[in-house]
C-alpha cells in the first residue's frame, strides 16, 4: 500500500451503510417534493453517485465545482457555477451535497451563490465533518497539546449542515472522493494522510 496512507478511519462498508441510511432519510424529508441535488465537485462525485441511488424519490442532479486546498493547506475558495443553473433551480428546493466540512467556507460560499439564483430553499448535507477544538485554547489546553497549531481553529462562516454523515478527527483525510494533490480519490475508504517528505 502507499506509504502515505495512514489509519483507516471509515471502511467502505461503514460509509456505504451510512450513505444508504441518509438516502432513505432524505427521501422521507423530501416526500412529495422534487428537489435539485447540487453536488460540489470534485470531492463529492462518489458520494453523489451513491446517495442518489439510495434515494428512491424523484430528484434532479446539478453540479458546481469548488477548489480551495493547495496540498493540505486551505486557501481562498474558487467556485464555478454553470451557466443556466438559475433556470434549473429557481423556485425549487435545493440540497447542496459536499464531501467534507472543515472551516465551512466552501459550503457558505456555495449556499450564498445558489441563494442568489432564487431557489425555494437551500439545505445542506456533508458526509464528513471535522471535529474542531473549541475556538480558544486556554493555557491548560495549550500545555496539554504542547504547541499551538498554526491553522485557524474557529468556524467563521455560519452555515450549519442540515445532515452530517460522520464526525471525524481534525486530520487531513483522503479517499472516497477526497484527494491530496489530485491523488487518492479512488480509495473506497477514508484514511488519514501521513505527513510525508
Ligand atoms: P472548508 O471550506 O474548510 O469547509 O473545506 C471544505 C473543502 O475543502 C471540501 O469540500 C474539500 O474539498 C476540502 N477539504 C477539507 N478538508 C479536507 C481533507 O482533510 N482532505 C481533502 N480535502 C479536504
Ligand atoms: Mg470539496
């Protein structure tokens, strides 16, 4: 196996079981309506494919794409929304689906952009959400961990996902659609990426 693939946090079976359960819940939540599932590419391609097959109700699928990471480092979110999306979501319930929620900046930006296209509502689902330490680490916490991590610890953008598949540790993860520099999206499980040279 690739030396950079560390601990497997979620096996393919556990992910599949949770995605099937979410599909059934969504079908109930949207009963009698025909929502548009907007998948945030590229990380979401496996989740979107599995989720729509676990969702027996009528629905449409659209795509936007967002990029923010350079390697394992988060940066400004660049969002691409296809031409003509407005006419396909205006007046309809929209469910934004993303792979992972870290700072929340991506989901916030996608929701703002879609809300401008006048859908009936926007709700959100993420499969993985990173558990973050409290916003401020007091002296006790700093002493315990021995160092301060350089990354931002808070979640500035206040879009809370309506559905969450799994809460996971605050580590850089790959697999099930998630990449590191374009690699590892094809792993069927979710694993921690080891620090490399
Ligand atoms: P956020 O904007 O900080 O919430 O980050 C969300 C986006 O960053 C996701 O849609 C992912 O594409 C990417 N991302 C965040 N954390 C990871 C990770 O651990 N591995 C791979 N991609 C990640
Ligand atoms: Mg993404």
